[in-house]
């Protein structure tokens, strides 16, 4: 067996920069670049929660198993309350009630195998008030 065929145990991540954030059609958040992050702020006191979405590159063909999702961020009076992972247009993994106020990673509860058609990570953000801020550095999937 050649060394190229040996089993690799090093973690590999597919990720996108926080500035890849796409607002949900119902969200009124402002998203601006600040110090290498995507700065999200509510723009109206009646809209203090909502979804932002991140496209993730496809994994290499020899690594189709998705292991965990991570969201790297910091916040001031805001938190991530849910993360949904889509393969194509189907939700493959849902995690809610998270109330995370700093970076975290979640293992997928069941086996997730990529079969083409794209990966999307949707993040639900909750702000306390209009002065709240959340700075997203990156979102990724371990393969």
C-alpha cells in the first residue's frame, strides 16, 4: 500500500468566510465588513432575530462524510440559537435551542453523506436589542 492510500486522521474543513453571509429574504439585518469579519446588526427594533445563510464548498470525492459544523464568531448581547445544514434543498441536520454566544462546533447526530448538489449552512441569530452585534469570522464543515 502506498502512503497516498493510507488512512488519514487529520481533520479537514470546508469553510467560507463570514463575509459570505446571505441574509434571509425576511431579514432586515445590516451586514458590513469589520476587522476581517461580517458584522451583523439589527436595523429595526421589531426585527431582532432571523436567518443568515452560508454556502460551503463541496468536499473532495474521497471525503463525502460530513462530521461536524462550526460557526466561528463573537457577539455582544446576541447569540446563535439554531443551525440547519442543507444538502441541495433538503434540510439534513437541524439543531435548535443552542443559545451560543461564542464560537462552537456541533457533531452531526446521524451519518451525513454528501451526494452532490451543494451544501448550505443556515444560522439563526437572536439579538437582545438594536445595539447588539454579532461578528462572524467563518462557517465550516469538517469532512
